[in-house]
């Protein structure tokens, strides 16, 4: 069986969820992540709201237009 390289997905370095801590870059393989049962937080605020006052989520934190965004 060969290991296929996943395409790079732009995201903020401050974005975290439990799946990322347990699975690392394979966090999307976590059954809890796949079921939508994960909460994201920002390491700058330690909350689900970023320093810009906006929500923290994978889609929201892939936007380089956010003022707090730093590429992973």
C-alpha cells in the first residue's frame, strides 16, 4: 500500500483542536473530527473567538485576509 501525499491546505498557525494534538497533520482521520465533534480554538486567545473578534474554525482560519492570520 502506498502513502499518498495530501495537498497543502493553507491555515493559521494559531488554530488548534484536540484532533490536531492527538493525530498531528493527520487530524482529519480522527473519527471525532469526521463526525463533526471537535471544537477549535485559537492559541492566542485560548477561546473559540480569535483576536479579531471572529469565530475560530477550520474554514474561517484558512483565510489569509484575517488580520491575525499567520501561515502554518
